[in-house]
C-alpha cells in the first residue's frame, strides 16, 4: 500500500538526520494518522507500506537512508528535489 505523508513532527535539533519524530497524513476516509519515524522505517523495510510526498504536483518517494549508522526517512533525490519531508507542516 502506498501512503502520502502530508505532515511531520520535528524535535528542536539542527541535524536534519535526527529531526523527524513522527510522520502523518490523512486516510481516504478523512481520519488523520500518525506513526513514529522508526515505525515508518520498519514499514518501508518490510514492504508493509511505501510512502511518498507531493512536491509541486509531483510524487516523490520516501526512502530509508543511513547516516553515521542511524537510519532516517528522506525523499528520494533527483536533480530538482531536496528533502521535502523537513518542509512539511507539523502534524496535529
């Protein structure tokens, strides 16, 4: 199942690899959902869910990345897209 991430919760931390605490969005039925970044990582690695964000009308895949031994979520890189997860609004 592919799910859109439309919001995040961040901690007050300057390292972009350690800032996201939760990812979230809205189900087709209008209900809000939120899960921890760690749960999102497990979802992607096990194939339970895949995630994406919508950037300027385009779909950008969310992937698991590794920095200094720590896994985190980020958007897939291409020539026109930066890590759009950090620019999403805060989840309620």
